[in-house]
C-alpha cells in the first residue's frame, strides 16, 4: 500500500484546518461564502487525490463499488442479529424502496394509532458509554473536542468498531448494513452548490455543515497521527469524513435523546436504513 509523504499531507491538512476555522461572514450575494466554499472544496479534493492510490485498495472503496449487493446481502444477518437480541421484528421488514431510494422499513401488518411498531432495547444501542469503556477511553477523557461533542466520540467509536474491531464487533451486522454514501451536502458537486446559492439561507446552512465536517477531519488527522490507537491505520479522508458525516447529518447519533426519560447519547440500530 503506498505511503503518502507525511510532510505534504500534514501541511495540506493544516491548510484545511485554517480555512475551515475562519470566522464565518455573511456578505451580499454570498461572495465571501462562495469563495470560502470553493477553497475548502478544492483543498479536500487535493486531500482525496493524494490518497486516491490508497483508497483504491481500502475497504471503503470496495463498499462503494459493491454497495448495492453488500447491503442486500446484509439484511438477513442483521434481522437475525436483532431477533437474537430479543427485538420483535414481526411487524416490519427491510426492503428495497424504489429504484434510487435505497432501503426502507416496510410494515407487514396494519398499524393502529399510537401502537408501538418497534422497540429497541438499550443493550443494542451504540452509546457514548460504550465508547468511554472502549480503547477510546483515554482519548475521550483528554481530547477537548471529544469532551464537548459526544457525537464526535460516537463517530470515532464507529470508526474503531468498523476498522479496528472488525468481525469481532458486537455491532458488525448493524455496521455491515449501513450506507456508504448519502445524497447530502458533503457529496454535493460545485454545480449543485451553485444551484443552492438561489437560497442564501439554505446555502449558508449547507456551508456551515460542510466546513464543520472538514474542520473535524483536519483536526482529527493530527489526533490520529499521534494517538497509538489510530496511528498505524492510515485512515483516508473519505473514511473519516464518512463516519463523522453520518452522525452530523443523519442524526442517528444524538447528543441527547428525550423520550419521557433522559437517555445517554445513542446510535440506534435499525433506523439508519436510508
């Protein structure tokens, strides 16, 4: 596997961090905002280009290529895993919904008003408690960003389970069925962002989300490089952005879940079937 020049990658990621950390400005005609986005977009493009040779060999690339078949084949093991954890799945199935809309939950019986459709036991939830009890314990206690942002801790824990624990992970059936990409702002092209400029509010919100994600990536590039847990794993930008993006945009990792009682920050299996 090719090894990227350390100095060049460190310098490039420092440029990403500096650009993404600039004070946000709101200008007439979105002039500053558009220039800011294109700089970030081009910097991330350079990161991905430098890592292209490595990405071609990594498992995330394979997931992107084989995503359709992989997820369909993962449905049955995932359902069996849920049933083995005392989850009643008799009212629901996971099926392909439409041509380009991915997987979805389909009810198999008529559902009455206020009738529970699915009950998820806490024991199968991926939580910050799990993360703090894992090999990420020291990182969760020492890193200032992680201490303030539990969703980021969950992102790193998902990374750890996917790329370190691998087949031994308790959540492997859940991880195997997750999408490998989404139709949201991180994956927008320049042309699509250009169209979004027709809505100043929408463009600014998308830009804030985009820059938050790339800022986290650049920051943790440095953390991974010096931390003994991640130092030898050579994560690509796509892998890191992928996991952080899921928690930021799909909300299955929440900072707090209120459901009559206060629960810890959780990553709930079964509801990520988009």
